[in-house]
């Protein structure tokens, strides 16, 4: 069931992106020759007016919208006749700003959908925030003696709000052999528990003897009116900023390429998230959408950002980049993306194998 939900969610993310291009092309009366989910040979197709709607063999690695005139003058006579029949235009016949909206439509629609979804999440469930969860408690440890239990949520330490595992570890490390007061949420009750961290020579720091993990909780506590109104937009741009930070870390090699996950990893992760409930699935859906939107906005050949960059160069310098050059750039970029896809998919399979071995 989790796998089916994952496939539907990833497919829907791709559909939204391509729908953005499609909507703007139709808005400016540009002939849309194909609207495809997936790459490779078609599985099924339906033709309506000038557009062929296709589901291709590999639906989880992307999609495309093929427009009349996007490859310059290299258009099929049959396509030209079909478009003339419906009084439609070629892409290269519309104004630069309209063309920019067609190229950027996928990214724009993804952001708008994310803002809408996250607005509903914020209004009905509250703001999501990170919280530290006690995953396990070691026997005879300071935490065990003090009565801390697995499943407890750590809210504060000596009135300092704890928002990450790192913050809690650092706080405990600074307080060896000194009593600290932890504010803990256990089910619906909020408790205050005193505990004395014990110095661990092996780790060279003080510990209380718990395994911890970060989880996400939703709360309306302390929310102001503007957060109900603009909460979805604020959260969308916070996530976008985090995604940008992650991409910069990859570019600057602070993070290994092995940290990337591909379609296989995304489907597996989505399936796991789907088991945690509808709210977390919605949040994860928004995160995937924002990731795909930002990657597409980068000026990488074959991505939307590259089309926008070339259009900007043509508009600013009043030149026309040859369709042949654009094709070569896009083919080269697409080949690099396919190589990257193979690399991340190989890592995904290794990770899945490791995960399977751990379970068995």
C-alpha cells in the first residue's frame, strides 16, 4: 500500500510540473504537440485536438511537454497543418515574456500548489516544528534513574527551548555532574524531570543515557493571525531556503554526492512517510515538489532554468541563438542528467539492499 501511495505521489509531482508548462502554452495559444508523463516508449496515448497525451514506460523519472516551434524551423508538416486547423501559434512566434512564462510555468505552479497545501496544513493542524524524541533509554543511566521513558518529547532544558538533537547534546555536554531540569511531554501531560548528566570517558563528554531522534510536530500554540494567513507561503520559502542550502553544500563539496537520492530512493522514502499519516505525507509531498522546482530552475542544460537563461541572453543582447546550438546543449545536458540518474539509482539500490539486510 505504501509503495502504491509513493508511486501516485511522485507521479502527481511530475504531473503538476508539466501541467504548469501546459497551462501557459494553452493560455498563449501555442500548439502543444505532446503532454507526456515519463520517458521512453509510450504505454498508452490519447489524442485530443492537436495534443497527444501519453503515459510512457518510465513514468517516475520525469515528463515533458512538446511544443510546436521549440526546435526552431524543424517542424513536421503534419504538425503545422494540425495547428493551423485550430488557429494555434508556434512557440517562437510569441513575445519573450510570454515565452518565459511557458518555460517557468512548471516551477511557478509547483510553488503555488505547495503554498496552497501548506496553508491548509497550517490552518487546520498548526505550524510544523522539530522536536527531540527519546527513542530509547539505557538501563541504570541517569535518564533511567530519573524516570525518563521512550517516547518522551524533550521541550526544554533549564528553560532553554530544545529544537534539535545537536542543541540537546551540546547542552548536556556542558553540564557534567550538574543537575539539569528537563521539561518533557508524555502523551498529553507536561512534566519536569531533574537529571544529572554523567561524564563518559569513552565519548569524552557528559551523557544522560538516551538515544534521541528528531521528529516533526504540529501546533497552533502561540500562532498569530498573519501566520494563519501567510503561514503556507512562509513555510514554503523556509523549505526552499533549506533546499538551496543543501544544493550549495553539494556544490561546495561539504556534502557527498552519495547523499543524493534518485527516483527509487524517493519512492521508498515516500512509502515510509505515507505510513506515518496523511499530515506528514502532505508535508513530504510539498518538500519533494519544492526540491524538483528548485532543481529545474537552475540553469542546467535540459532544465527550465537553461531555457530561461538562453531566452534572457537573446532578449538582452538582441541576438538569436541557433536552434541547432540549443539542441546540442539540451542533448548534452540530458545525457549528463541520465548519467547522474544512473549514479543515484545505483546508490538507492545499495541503500535498499542494506536496509533489507538490517531488517532480516
